[in-house]
């Protein structure tokens, strides 16, 4: 197959000999974009500066150019320590390129759907081995809105100092470059369409993998609860043995400055935008290898190679399911006559409860 050598060559030529000026995931992304130059539309959304190198903040899109076509966005690396989310998206992008050479069904699918990728939102943090960006800001708490109730101490977002974790940034200041870039991609490539989905890949404490959706700032339920409830039912029917907990983030805790709350609230009222956050339960890996607790990366990522491969295999099906759900959206989005019934079922299922 004549596609294999160019991809291998891309990996070889895209890598820089100066390891201190880059990191593996960034080089993998550049290699994928180089190899997929005939397929991906690549944009440099912003430039991120660190105490050392600067990094281009890339977005890439593939598929239909029809502005009315449904779309799905895959995002990762908002927290620099949570590398496994970025690796999952890169794994999916790489597989997509290989499949395009022979998978006629995928080729037909991409004629009617748009896939958008932003695998490394926080390259400066990932390069520096830090959760926050180079200015010490936790990007997932950097939007301007405040929670409507009590948030967990520090973890819900704090404006005291970047020397403490979960720093939102100074009140009243503009959002960070990376946060603004993510919201720009959402605004220009996803939320402007009649229907779109987004999946933001993270890892965090817990023994279960979770799919969270807005809101994080309030215990009130989102306007598109019937659509999210339908998507949950489809996931359970299509992947009956999945272990994802699927719920509003506010069922776990409230949060200042959530980017997806902000993006959802600024979507045109006549459009359906369903953003989700995939939280990979890192305690699953720590339980099997407790020594990971003594590694900054080990707290948030699987360390052993066979566990990394298992995580990539396990969750690739979710990304493929969501892409197919976006493609088939006209057939499953509930109509007005059905929405009222689904609203009642979803409200009963996700009844707001007291946040931490």
C-alpha cells in the first residue's frame, strides 16, 4: 500500500533532534498532519510562548465543507499532565488516515460530516510537565462565568495566585491564549452548524470512566437534555458493556470558569451543540501499579506500555460511535412531539442533587 511509506517518512522528518525544544505528542501531531496533508485542513490558531520554545497551536479538520453538515470536534491536552487524552486523539487521527486508503464507507461518511481535531490545547503545559499553562492558569477554569453555588476549596477554581493549583486567572482579565483559541475553533467550526458534538479528553481521579456534560457552574439542567438523554440511550444500546458514567458535571461538583459551559451558553439558540468531557479514571491504573503515585505523570496516565495500548483500544470505539452519531443526527434527534416526554425522563434520571 503506497500510503504506508509516506506516513513513516513523515514521522522521521517531522521530529526535531533537540528533545528539549519539543515533546513526543507534539512531534506525533506534526507527523500526522504532514502525512495527512492531502486530507486535513490545518490551521495555526495561535502561538504559545514558554520560558523556552514557542509552539504553534494547531487545529485540523477533515470531511464535508458544507456549512450545514453535522460536525464533531475532538479536543485534548487542556491540562498538560493529562497526556493520555491527547494520545487517544492522535491514535484516532492516525487510524483515520490509514483507513482512508481503503475504507470506502468512511470516505462516504466524510462526504456528509465534518471532523475537527485539536489534540494539544496546552502545548506549553505539556512541554513543561505542568497541569496549567505557562502562566500558571488552569485553562479548564479560565472562562469568565462564576459558579452559582459553593465550589470545592481550590479545586473549584481560585483567583488568589498561580502558585496554587486550579488558578482561574485574575478576575476581569482576558482569557488565556489557549482558552480563547479553543473557543474560537468551537465558534467557527462547530457551534455555527445546525448540529455538532464535542468530546474533550481528560484523565483524573476515580475508579470509573465518566462522560460529563454541561453544566459545571450550576445544578440547573441544560436546555438540550432530551438530545443528551437520547445520545446516552444510543450509547448504551450500541456499546452495552461500556463502563462510562454519563451525567452532568454538576452531579459531581461545581466549577468556576468551565470552557464548555461558556461555549454551550454562546451557541446560537436554534443550533444544537452537545459538548462532553471524557474523564478517564486514573485510579484504575494506580490500583494495578501503586508506584505510579510517586510520579507526576503516573497520577494521571497509564505508565506501562501494555496499559497505554489497552486504553487506546478501549476508548477508540467511543470516538467512532460519536462520529457516527453526528453523521446520523437527522435520524435520531427528537422532534417536538417527543421532546416533552424525553425531558421528563431525563429530568427524573439526572435530577439535580447537592453538589460538593
